[in-house]
C-alpha cells in the first residue's frame, strides 16, 4: 500500500518516531478490517489526520488551523 502525504506530515512523522508506529498500526488495522470505511480520522500528537484510501493508495490529509476558522466556506 502506498501512502501519499504532505511535506508537513512527512516532517512530523520523521520527528516523532512513535507517531510513525501509530501510523503503521492504523494502516494495518484498516487493511485487516472486514468493513473498510471510505475515510477515517486519527489523532496524533501533532494534530488530527484524515485517511482517505482509494485502491492501493492512502492519502493522508492533515487538519490545518486555518481550515477550522475559514468562515467563507
């Protein structure tokens, strides 16, 4: 399974090895689950990350502070 993430997330996971293990654990739980969700979220030490699996690729999307306060949406 290929994982696609932003430079920011890549930096965070390299800086926090325990969070990288948590990422691997979440991916494993998804792969062995009988019912696979279309999208799910996980809280990491550096913030919330959404997992968006499509086929053999999982896109990781971080929650950004400006997304929380964007009133024009």
